[in-house]
C-alpha cells in the first residue's frame, strides 16, 4: 500500500474542513485563511507582517488545533537565546527513568518549543541575529542540534513568524537568507465594520484559560498524518513544460538591475512551483496551470526582492507592485484555465 495516498474528493473535503475550522475563529479573512493553508500544504513556512491585534496569534493557535497537532510559541525579545527555541541540557535527577533519552554524562535534553507541528514565533524581528539563525536549521532541515545531539522535528512542521512593520525601534531586520526560508508573506488587515461587530458579539467576553478553538478537529479525528496525506497529494500534481517555463520567465524577470538590487533565486522558483501545486489542489484541479502560478506569485516572491529605490514606509507594497508589474509584462503560454 502506498503511503499518503488520497483521492481528489477526499483532499477537497479535508481542505474545506480546515478552511471552515480556522475561518470560524478568524472572521472575514477567508482568503487569508486559504492562503495560510496553502502554505502549509506546500510544506512551507509563513511570515505574517501586520499590526498588533489583527489575529496573527489566533490564526496559529486555531490552525494547530484544527489539524490535531501540537503548538509551540516563542515571544521574540532582545535577550532571547537560541536554546530558548531549540532546547537545552539539564541535570537528570530521575535515576529511575528510562535510559532511552538519557546521556552518559548525567544530563538530559529538555526540548524547546520548536518541537511542535505549528510554531509561532511572535515578533521575530525583535530577536537578535544569533537567535534568528537558530531557526534556519529547523526551517530548512526540519531538525535541530542541541549541543552534540541532532533531533528531528515533528512532521508536518510549520513555522508562522510575525513582525510589526511600524514599530521598528530595537528590532533586527531579517536577513535575506532568513526571508528566503518563508514560502509566503501575508498581511491580514483590519476587518470591515460588519465583521468587527460580529467579533465584538462573539468574542467580547472574558477569555478563559484553556478554552479550545477549533474543537471540531478532535471530534472528527483530524490528525497531522491527514495533513501529510494532503502535502503528498499536492506535490504530485503534474506541472507541464508551459508552467515550468512560465515560472522561469517570472523569476528571471525579477532580476532587473535597473529596478532591483536582489531578484528571486532558483529556490524562489521551486517555492513558487510548490505553492502553485498546493493552490491548484485547493481549487480542485488535477494539474497546475499558468493561472495558478500567477495568482500565487505575489505572495511567494515579493518578500524576496530588494528594490533599488523603495518608499521608506511602504516597502512591502512596493515589492508586491513590482511582482504584479512583472506578471503584467511577462507573456505566458497558451494553456490557461
């Protein structure tokens, strides 16, 4: 029996369930919820760049609950150490415990919050560069090294990092190598008036510790293995020569020396293909088309670009407009939806 094999109808059912479960908490943001799930199914990581209080933490918590997975959280501060994320060695005082995870030197590993299916790194740009780099191995290799031991992370492993684009005092800008590890960058934005009134009605009471969000997952038995099924299904969707050449043309067009100091890398092209496959699967299609690529491209490519003369206060908008302009100017193949 082949591992992680599901039918298109079952994929669609699971995706609809996750969209409803997460969307029931993040009201009025169905498009952002779908993109976040597409990022998860593309086996990537998500960067949320937005103002405080717009639901970034709720998105991460509810998504972890919806997939029946474990949840970890790291609050970015200037004194955060790499071991606060990955874990550390502590003295083993329980001599009667199983020796499976014991060391000969009398210490044992205390796992950090990174050992979770969904990890929220809140205000990642407030952590110093040394601590930011501790996430690199975890995000790319899906493993961490604690002193002299290497431990694999849970599968699936999904990092949601947030940063405030306005309050930049005392922050450390993410380097390009770190930004390139995020498959997508999204903004949630403010809810409209009607949605905000609904939020005030449904969530205006005192929050109780331990209140579950997305309890539908436990009732239906949704597990991280079901997500692995979806990831494996999406990565096998066929993408023809026209799609591959379209991705290559878009990525190469970002390297305009007159407008950009840094364009998209080959890794960005691979990320765009993975995202397009997940987007096609989420739309119920059995193969990838160029339209899938072009719809998802701004969310995948914009944060990887360094413009020559960006506006000081609207860098993200300028990056996105740069990608949209490339999509308008770059011809595509004939086979479209």
